[in-house]
C-alpha cells in the first residue's frame, strides 16, 4: 500500500460528515451504481457508443458491430433497456434499439471526453 495517499492522522470533521451522509442517504445511490455497473462491461460500452453514433440500430446490426452473436447482443441490449439506458421498438420481425434519452447520450459523451483528456495528459 502506498502511504502517501492516506491521512497520517485521524481527523474527522463531524459536521461535514453528518451533512454529507444525510444528503447521500436521500439519493438512490444503488440505482446510479447499477447504471455504472451496466457501463462497466466493454461490450455494453461498445453498444452504447454505437447507439450514440447512430440514432437507432437493429439487434443484428449491433451484433455485427460488436462482433457477437445476436443472442449475446440481445442480452446486453435487454440489460441496458432494463436499467433505463436504452429503449426499443419492434417493426415486424426486427427489433430496433436506441439510447433512452439525452441524459444517456451525455453520459457516453462525457465519459469518452474524460477518457481522451486523461490519456492525453
């Protein structure tokens, strides 16, 4: 363990700690963690990025883009949909997916902008 990145003495600002604990207990941190968990998988990030670049894609197109079977792509898309990151519509025998809303698009955009910034330092 690197000793430079930890406090050398124990000093707790009780007022600050209590205020922040009360604030975060009111927020649904579990639901937010689930969003990040969904995006912690490389394949799902590729899918989300594909949907960011293209308004709507069918499951077969997504599978080809990420190099998976349609069953695997469908599984990942269903998980993204269940967590509110993607939505779908059915047209005959085809199912088309898109990102759920602008908030999700912003998450993808910000994550990649940050990644580029960090790598270029």
